[in-house]
C-alpha cells in the first residue's frame, strides 16, 4: 500500500516532467516520434523496446514500445504501426497508431518526407485497488480518446532534420490523474542527426531531440555515438533534466541490439529508491538490407 502510494506520487511527478517518447535510444528508433523517419530505410523492420525504472520495486514505471514498418517502393512510401504501453503502479496508458509516409526527391541525394498517423489512446487508473474505503480512491478512471499526428523530415544518407506532432490531443482526459497534466497534451518534437566518417573503420553520429509541451520546461536530448566497423556502437548522452546516458549497440545486416543506462547527474533519489533507468531494444530488418542502417 505504502509503496503503491509512493510510486503514484513519484511516478506521476516524473511523468509530468517528461514527454511521452523520452527514450534514451531515440536516435535509432525515431519512427514513433516522427513517422516520416521510416523513409530513411528501404527495408522493412520490426522493433521492440523495453524500459524500466526502480528495478526490484513492484509497480515501478515501465514502458514497452513495439513498431513495424513496411516499405511501398512503387510510390516511394511506407506504412506501419506502433504500440506504446506505459505503466506506473495502478495507472496504465495504451496507445496504438497506424501511419503512412511518403517522400519526394529534392536534389540528387536530398529528400523530403511527410507522414500522417492516426490511432487511439486509452488511459486507466484502478484507484479502488489502493484503498476502496477511502473516498479519494473509490472511483476507477477509464478513458479513451482518438489521436492524430503528422511529421516532416528532410534527409539524405548522411543527415536528417525533422519536425513532428505525433499526438494532436482532440480532447482532454479530464482530471484522470496527476500524470495527465503534461503527459496528454500536444507534444512538438524537433529531431536531427548527422553521420560523419572518421576513418575507414569508424563513424560518428551526433544527434539531438528537442521536445516541447505547453506550460512545461523544454526537454533536450543530445547524444553522440561512435560506430566501429559499422557494427559496434558506443554512445553517451545528456538530457536537460540533469540525466546522463551510456549506450551500447551491436548492428548487423538484419538486426540491431541496444542497451542504455540512464542516471541522474545531481541528487536524484527519493526514499532510497534507485532512479536509474534501464532500456533494451531489439530490431529486425527484412527485404532490402544490403546497407547497414546507422542513421
């Protein structure tokens, strides 16, 4: 009971401070943030990413992101779907979106891609399971709302620059919880990355993701990754809410496995809990996979 209440308080505050797609490995899994990013890869793909905080604590914040993309080469487009499930104690948010993306050639190696996504968001909070004899927790909350979004991205085989609004909130979920204060508002994202040759067997990719939501602090992620022989990636990142990240990845022609460890750079503990965040990703590419995907 006490642990659940603490997680509700702490988890809600954490969610209120961060944007919904705040994954450390965003630079390689950007499609849910901006579906136009799917046009950078001519292969189809399936990806899964898991994230967990407060390891060893029941009801700790967890996230699971699933995505799939299928290219349509005849029209230089792609279709796909992504599913996000976030859970903190007795609160759960499920989001399902389908998307369509298409690109046009601007110059010899530069392209412009646009995307549109649509889906639903479902929120539930089983407050009655906390204390059914307390009036403040006697009513469960269950809400569902539609979702629309769009994205624009300029890209080549060396860079991308994108702007997106993946979640256009049509209506509020009311006073569902402290989480929804920022979590369910319109979120704007600016993303960018560049792939730089540093020698025959080494490449460097700086990347950034900036998230904006009304009445909340601007959240900025900056990450740098070095790839050795286009296979082993070692990266580090910093987030403007005073969190740092270490990232390790292994890339093959048809797969990529990644792990990240995120931790606070200032006093960032509450009641002795470990606030470090572990994140694991796995992706599989099929079809046209002759070139490894580093960007």
